C-alpha cells in the first residue's frame, strides 16, 4: 500500500520496489537504508532482506485503487532504474502510472542514464514527472544532461543532500529544483551560499524553486537536535512547484 509522506514536496510514497545500493556521495547516509534495517528488525513484511533489491508486484495496483487525485513519490525506498530492476518490471510500473492518470507521479533516480535509455523515443505523459539527484559536481551535475534528453514536460532536480557549491548549472528544460541539507547521524552541513546560488539561478531561468530543509545543521552551521527555521532560506520559505498541483 502507499503511505502518507512526511516529505514536504509530495503527498504519498509508493514503493513497488524496495532496496538499493550506493552509487555516489549523496548515498553515504541513506535514510532509506536506515529505515529498511529498522523495518527488518521490526519484522515488517517486505523487509525480510533489509535493503536488498526486492520487487513488490503486489503493490503495483495501489494507485489504481485510490480514487482521490494524489501526488506520489515513486520508490522513496529504492531506485526504479537500479540495474537489478528488470525492464519488464519498470514497464509494469509505468503501465500503472499511465492507467491511473488522475494522479501525479514523481520519479526520482540517481541513474538517469538508464532512465534516458529506457525512455528513449517515448513521450512521457504530463502527469509523470522525471527527476534526478544532484548532490555535488562530481557525481550529480553530470546526471543533468541525461535528464534533459528525456521527452517530458516536467523534469526536476533534487539537490538533496546538497554537499557543495554546484557552480553554474544548465537548467535548460528543467521545470523544478528542490534543495535540502542532510539530516541524521553523520550529517554533513550545507552552507547558505550554496543554496542561495541555486535559488538565484532558478529565478534567472524561470525555474520553480523549493527549499525543503536545512537538516541537522542550521543556517548558522550549528548542529541542532531539532530543526530551527528548517525551511527558511534568505529570510523566507520557498514553496515553488512546477505546475498547479497542490501538495497538502
């Protein structure tokens, strides 16, 4: 079943796949891995293998059974384009998204090269958004051209956790950028100027900007047990969305 999300930029999570493996610096303190281990320890069905890739075909029809239009973050506990997820299963996930077209789907991957290859020649319906994670210059920024190659109305970037100044970005064809700092054990601080640079670039390129959180470290660089002014950047909150979809 889908789960009501505490992520500020979505409504529900839908996980037809669980589990993943690390590919870049942004994966170092993966929240999904920590949660999967916790769920395994609790004996939660579907997490018997912890964070190993696990296809969940019994969840494929979950969005079809929900009649109220919803914004779904697809695979918050995995990556749909992980090499161990077969093309045939990816096709079933996209088939569900196309059939249940009254919902909006946010498909985020750290493997946009496979996503671009899989979707080559396809025109993505407007209710399916495709995105990639861009946490640093070495691993993240090179993913952007793969995303831009996909024929979709809404392409988005998740710069979370933002680990350094990304420099000048090519935002051509990008509709939305999410920025956030890292939370949890071992969290790495995010400097205000890194986030502010992205916000200014989004403003100049007419790209919607969403500031999700500071994370464990506040704007002043001080570690906190609780978030203080968690969503305030440069004196205000930023809730930009790419289209008129209400996230409640």
